[in-house]
C-alpha cells in the first residue's frame, strides 16, 4: 500500500495515468469499429481506382479533341474545335455519351444521335435464349455501365457540375402529365413540335424527335438540365425538378397514345391531315375525271 502511495506522489504519475487511459480508449474503439474503418479505406481506394480508369477512358476516347486536361482545343485561327469539359458535370457526360453523340466521329452543324460505341453502349440486347450469349451480353453491358460511370466521375472531379438525376426524379408515373403538356407547349414546342416530333432550326441545326422509345426519361431530364447543342439550359430556377418530371410524364404519355387513323402524319394536327386530304382526295378525283373524259364515246349505229 505504501508503494502505491509513494508511486502516486511522483511527478510523472499523472501523465502515466492519462496515457494509460488514452491507450485503453484506443483499444476499445478499435475493437468496436474495425470493420467501419476498413470499409472506408477500401471505399476510398476503390474510388481512386475508378477515377484512374475514368481518366484512361477519357485519354483514349476524348482527349484528342477536348485536350489532355479537358481544357478544350482551338484551331490555328483561334476557333474552338471542342469545348472545355471542366464544370460541365456528370449529367452532361451521361447525356452526350449514352446517346452516341460523343465521341464524335466528324464535326458538323449538329451531332446526330447514334448507337454508342461498344465501350459505352448500355442499351445492348441481353435477352438471348442461349445462355452463353446472354451471359456475354450481360457482362458487356455491365462493363459499359461501369465505364460510363467512371468517365462521369472523372469529368465531375475536374470541376463539379450537374449530377445524373435519380430514378425517382425521372419516373413518369410520378409526374403531372397535364401540367407537363402546358409547360412543354410553353417552353419546348417552338422547336420540338407540340407532340415532340422534332423540327428544323437555322444553320443546319434541328430539334431532335422525342417520340422514340430510345429517348429515355433520364436523357430528357439531362437535356433540360444541361442544354446540349442548340438547346437552352432549363435550370431548377426556370423549371423546377417537379416541372421537369411533369414534362417527362407528358412526353411518355403522348408517345404511348395510339393513332386512331392508322398513320400519325407527324401528329401536327389538322394542317397535315388537311394537306393529305387535299392532295390525295382531290388528286384522285382529278385523275378519275381525266380518265372518264379520255374515253371516246362509241358511235351510235344507224337503225
């Protein structure tokens, strides 16, 4: 007992007790949360690996036009060849690449929609009956989805920007189609036609059709959010997320409606219908009249 009392009276005894308490707390903490720390470390390492993979994809498919640092490029006269991608965000990358507009094969007034290159083609067919072909297609699709996600993450790491919308934000069943119709006719119909059939613009540009099943709700949202090519940007101040979802609901509902007449004729209303009725109906009547009058009457025989 005297030894303990004498030890406690030494100057360094208090420091020893504090150090021992800290060591005990550290051991207890490590015992209760080793998995969490390990998981966070693994997640950080995986994220860094994904960014490196995204950079490799960028260097291979995009850097020749956009520059090694995504700063954009210009020709000898100072005219822009490809814009900077710093700050465009993941949503812009997802839209341009998933619709096949990027990587661009050749420049022009407007880049058309096309099948994405195999490395980023997330819409390939996977419902094969043969097991081997189905598994190979599913593996290729999964790799394409990862490639696109890594490329989005890399470009986003350069300067932020709009993110890819969540599945619930683009769900057409949660949108108000009636409100979406009003908003679409007010903000979009001047270029895309009031049923989303598309239309011509100036300078060789055009507003693409939105009536095909290949135009996904996510791509519609991303287009409004980022304003690709000739399209203006509709940020959340101009059109709220609920407004965007309503427009998506209207477009999906419109393209799913049947055409009672058999042919939609562009779904541009009575103008096209009247034109077809005039050209076809009146044309057939004129042809019938010409055919009738062209027949020579038979001479009557004298009795």
